[in-house]
């Protein structure tokens, strides 16, 4: 069990550029979540996958955001035309099917700074 | 909708002091309740959970009791250590497969 890994850990970009984050969940976990955390706040839910199916999306996930999990393993979160308000820590978490919905394993996050 | 309100920090205690971090919630239905902890430089980790009223979750000397009548899930520890210094998040999980988090409480324990 190597834990949830996220890449890159830090990304600095200019407004208007596209960025992509990758998440590798714990290998046997079929559920994968993306959250966003801004300074001084708790994480906010963005989206959830069960295997390769995206089952829930938050209203926070504007049309500039897209997430995929093509083979039910790793996932990517892409932000197009970044804005300064997108600056945040993007957290990935995973869980296994018959655990309770709140028992998540989180990665260390990918910090995005938009200049 | 669901919401979680946490005691604002930061909280600074001396080693071996008693800790309470207050958490109250608003939710429809019967949520499960959680405390997550984030140590410096690490990802969030589940500390403890309770899935129904009057359940007590416990781990590493920390405890929290699910109080439906007061919609609370306060975190307590009888004797904190320097290694407990971290940010603590209260969270709930309702019918949807997502967690709603509080804003976090920074705890610093001084030797």
C-alpha cells in the first residue's frame, strides 16, 4: 500500500493557461474523489468516480474543469483558462467499495498558484 | 444543505493539558460524523468516526461522541502531546458520497 499519490505537488501558472493534475489512488480502491481546499478552509467536494464512471459533480466544478478516470485507475483533473480564483490545493482521495462513504484516504495534494 | 461549524483556532496548549475542539453540524437525515487530522506536510488522515447517535469514536487517545440532541461531535483528549500538533477537521457524510468539512482548527502543543 503506497498511498494516494498526486502529481505535480506544486504548479505555478499564468492566468489563462491550462493545467492538469494527476492522481494515482491506492491500487485496490474503486472510488476516487477530488476536493479543493483554500487557505484557512476545509476541503470542498468537487467530483466522485466509481471505477471509470463519474457519478457526482459539485456546482463548484465549472465548465472550465474536467475530470476523467479512463480505466478506473488513475484520474486527471484539468483546469482550462485558469483564473486567479482557482489558486488552491487540489486534493485527491480514494476508498474501497464496502467501506463507509466518509472513510477516505487522501493524497498530499497539488498546490496551484495562478499569477 | 449540510454544514459543519468548528471552533475557531488557533488553539495553543501545554503538553498534558486537556483538549476540547467543538464541532456542531446541520444535516438532513442521519449523517455519519468524522474527525480528520492533517499533520504538517502530510495528507488528511481519518482520526475517528461515529455512524449513529450516541456512538463514541476513539483513536490514539482522542474521543468524540455523536450527540443527535445537540447536533454535536466534540473532539476530546485527556492529555495532549507535542506530536498532536496538527490541523483537525470535523466532517459529516450524508446520503451523497461526499464529505462536508468544517474550516479546521489548528492545534499547537508546547513542551
